[in-house]
C-alpha cells in the first residue's frame, strides 16, 4: 500500500518524452521493490540480470523526471551513463576508420561506413538494395514497397533466391529489422547476411545451397519514420527514439510497433502499456499503425517456415511466447534450433517471457500464434554495445550472427546433420584399432529442419595413405522432421599394416539429404593405450608414494588408510573392490567435522618416478576428493596437482581446484590430463598433490585413489611447432603431412597449404629447432640444414613433396629427429616467407 501511494505521488510529474532529442540516461535499478516500481512507472527497460548475491536488477533508459521519481520513491538506483546518446555518438564516425576488404566492401557507401556514424541512413538502405539488385539480378528481385508509413515513407522489401522473380514453392524465410528506430545494428546485420549470400554464391557450397533451395524475404527497416527522426535529432548517430511517430494527441508521440500486432494484443499491462508516454505503448487498437498493418498483411501473404525479427541488445536469441509464460507445443524444437543457432555467438536462448520479459503484441508471437512460423528475435550485442554499438563493432556483431542466420534458413526445409561417429573393431575384436585391421564406422545424424528427408546418404573419406576405404557409402531410411536418423549400414575402412600405433587418422564423414551435404571431421586413434603405471593403493606398502614438500601443516598429513567418513571426508575409497586410499588425516569414529583435517599449512603427497620415454600420447588419470566449503571461513583455500619431468626439481601445475566453484564440496571426481600437452615427457616423471589450509576457520579435506598413467608405445605422430607469419594472401602458410614416420613404410609426404598461389617454393630441413626472424616470417629449423627440390603450388597455394627416406645421408635410424619447413615467394617486404614447422621422430 505504501508503494502504491508513493507511486501516485511520484507520477504527479509524468515522465513524458518530448518529440525532441531530450537527454536520456542509463540507470540501474536494483532489488525486487525497484523492479515493481519500475513496472508501475512504465519505464523503458533495456536489460535485466542479477547481482552476484542474486538480487535482481534492470537497466532502464530514463528521463530526468523519472530519475526524480526514483529518488522520491527511495529506490536503489544509480546512473551508469549520464548522457546515453552522447556516449553512443562518441564511439561513432571514427576518424580514419576503414572497413577494408570483405563483405559489402563494394557497396556505396561500403558496409559499416554509412553516413550516420558508420550506419546506413534510410536513403542509403534503399540505395544498397538497388545496388544489390543491379549487381546480382539473377539472385535479387528489385525492391518493392509493402506499404507506406504514417509520414509516407516506403517500407522496402527484397527477395533473394536463385530465381527471385519466380515463386518456386521452396521453403520461405523472412528477416525483418528495425521495428525499433534506435536499433540500427539489426538492419546492418541483416544487410551483412544478404551481402554474404550474394558474394558467396557459386563459391561457397552453403550459400549456393541456401539461395538455390530457399526463398528469402528481407525487410531491413520496418520503422523508417522513427529512424529518420533519430537522424534529424542526432545526425551523427546515437539517437534514442524507439517508437514510430504517431501523434497521440496529448502531447506525446509514438507507438511501439512491436507491441501493436493483433495476436494477444493488450493481453495485460505487464507486456505492453496503455500509457502513450511509455516506450512500450501498444497503440489505440490492434494493428492501429500502418507499419504494422502492412507487416501483418505481408506475413499473411506468404508461408514463412522460419523468420527472424532482429533487435538489439542483450546477447539473446528469443523464441515464443512473449505474451505469457506459456510454451508452444513445439518448444523442444525451438530449444534444439536455439542451441544450434547460438553455437558460435554464445547467446542465451529461450522464450521471450521467461528469458527477458513479458511482451504482448509482438512480431514473433504473431508469426507463431497465427501462422505457425518458427520465429525468433535475436537481441544482438552486449550491454557494452548498447543500442548503437561502436562503428568498429558493426562488422564483428554481424559476423558473430552469420552462423545463426544461416541455420535459420537451413531449418526452414530439409536439414540433416551428422552428430557423431562410433568406431567398431572388426578385426580381432579386442576393442582397439590396430594396424592391418578393419574398422566399422557408424554415423549418427539428426534431422533439425521443418521438413524431413526421403532418404539420407552417408559417405566416408580420408586423405591418409594409412587408410583404405573398403565400404565408403550407404543409404539410410527416410527421416522425419526433428528426429534422429535410423542408420543400420556401417561404413568400413582398413588400416595399413605399417600404420604407427598412436597415430591419429583424419576421417571425414558426410551426411547428404535434400541435395545438401554436411561434413563432420573426426579422428581415429590407432592402437590402444597401454598402462604404464597404476596405483589403487590396495598393496601392502605405499609403493613409493611419500610425503613431500611443503609439509608444514600441524594436522591432516596424507596417509593411506580405510577412511573414516565425515561430512567433509569420504567414508569409502573409490576402488570398487578395495578399501584403501590416501586421505588428509584419519579422524576417529564419531569424530567432529574437522577431526584431523588439514590445519595451519600444507601437506604434499608425491608419486614414485615413472618413465615416459618412447610413450606417445601419455595421460594421467586420478580420482580425487576435495572439500573446503565448510567451517567458519569456507572457500578460502585451493588444492593443487602438479607434474615434474626432472624427478621433482621443478613442477608444472596441472590443475587447481578452488577456492570456490566446482570440485570444492567433496565427492569422488575423475580427472584425465594429457601430459604431453603441458610438459615434455622424460624417464624421471613424478606427480604431486598438495592440500593447504592457509586461511582461517576452514575445514580442508582431500583424498586420492586409482591413479594411472597410460600411453601408446610405437611411432610418434609428427608435431607442428613455431608460428607461421601472415602473407600477402591470408593468415600464412601451414605445413602438414600424410603417411607415417615409419622408415619401413617410407610413405611420409610433406604438405603445405595457403602459400603463394601458383608459385614456386621448396621444403627444407634441419636437425634442431630455431626461432629467428627471416624474410617476412620466422626461420624455425637450424643445425645442419638441407633443401629439397623446388615444387609449384596450385591456385590455392597448396603443394606436396613425397620424401624418399632411404636416400637420406647419413642413413636415418629409428629415433632420429628432423625438422621441416616450407619457403616461398611473398609480395612486399623481403619478398619471401616461411610456413610454420614440423618435427618428425622416425621409427622402424
């Protein structure tokens, strides 16, 4: 009741935005009371979240009058940006900013170089659409108006397809942008995607498929009146007008077009407002605004399978429904496609009502509720980007949504994608894939499109000379929309007899449906890992495990026992058939929580030495228990695991658990570490575990069980090292190989990619590693060096050279190591460059 009375007093000074560029502020309101008051005040909500302690907050675009109301109400609020439009403008129109080469560089103005601080004006949007139609008439229909705005401006629409003037009955997709006039990044992202499709057609398989098999309708600016008003008040960009320019007749202007659609219009006052001053004012009636009337008719005139209504900001990918916290019947399909769309940009996906806020009368609900269109609202950009991202962010934000837009088009029709591969030992049946054996390859796939497929084709390929594909294709049964593919036929391959144990064989599996193939790159590991050393701590002795340094704790030193459990320490070891493990101090039965826990320092447990010389892909696994979240000062300490390659003289950290988060509340947890990724293996390896109590009032307990060291014994796969420099054509040349380092097989082939197209170069070798500036790059081999014959690259900058190992002088022997690099002509600078390098350890 008190809040209601206070609100009535606060609202005696109405927050009525005038039709001018009034200074607006970004204000953060914190706490449940502030959120309730904000809803009753009809404030302009930009973003919401929660503090680390869980208190809710919202960021609002506020007038001076609204800030005074917040103060009178005694709300928890603070201004984070004083003049929001001026702040946005300060980041736009960067002097000397140039887009450079890339998507949209040919447009006038080039992409991200529009007249409004880098953003296109409405007139420039119309010009860009004309330029696209003129440059790509076979892919873009001339722009058409779907209707005029209140102020008489045309709402332009273009269609993209391989036959843009013909209705081919293909799955239809719509992308619209700028329902809200202060969100020009939505328009830029839409135009960027259109440019990518057009410029990539014929060279990129996905772009070609999408334009051949989909019909895309784009409306880059639904609210040109509001956008032009922003340009008039803030010509350099940063204007904050959101609505259209309806004269409401009471001194206020504008209707929120994205609250004016008929479906569930006016459902409640939480998702839209009856106050003409409010930014979410829904208008006098459903579709009262001509802009919405034209969009409603346009939506009804087509059969859109999927759609995007693009907005900014909050890094969200929003689905129906917005009018209430109810889910559509195909919510699971929305969630599946939301996860796929956000795989690169990492946006949070989910229904509008529960992910952001209630919003009725919106485009997405109209799409789904009346037409069955699967529709989303991307909220592009983070809080640091805001409504007008910096000019330098226009392209990155468009690029981070490229995959999401592509997958929205794919989802409109047939889209079957591989999800995983299972290998089966068809040789001796021991479960490992050994040289000379046959391997079965079973592909799992998923139909994630709105149309199923009459058949699904599978294929298997490998560029490795160690593989012979014995059965490389299969045809599957029909699959429905949003269903797993039922695939009974297994593909097969044969491993060459001389394949090194531990080698990673590159494979490509492809799934073809609806005329489009999706490839998945996987690797097959040859052989099975051997156990080099293992300890389950059930032996009569400690087997060389001992206390190490530091070990200055007053209590709780490591000891191997059948543990007595507490809330912080395990009652049972991890070994299923055993009883013993190492724990930090053994308490007494019935003892207190901190009985003999780690106190006043650290305790260290060190393994006996183990030998990893000649072991490929060595890994360390262990089961650990760690608890530090109880006591008077919880989550103040850490548990460290380190490895040494010099018998304990120096240590490299493998993992640190704590001081807070996962792994600090007890429970047995498995850890598996690739040792070769963090340290060079030797014959003097050790591992240590350190539990410490360096805070005050903590209860620290740790335990360790079932430690194992595994790896492959045999030929070691070649290793890339050093870093190649960028060249005139791209990021730089990259060295690679096929075949094996086996002297007996003598099938090692050196390869290079992304070097000088159709040019000369050569591979050269050395006996040691180096890192010396050379030409436009870095010389990465040293010692005794030699050049191999000159090769000619293909038009992509790729070349190869088959080594004749038997001809090397002196004769190579197992264990010998050589380093290889590729030299080639470059443009500019010194005129030549080098790739990265490859280290090869030869074996029998």
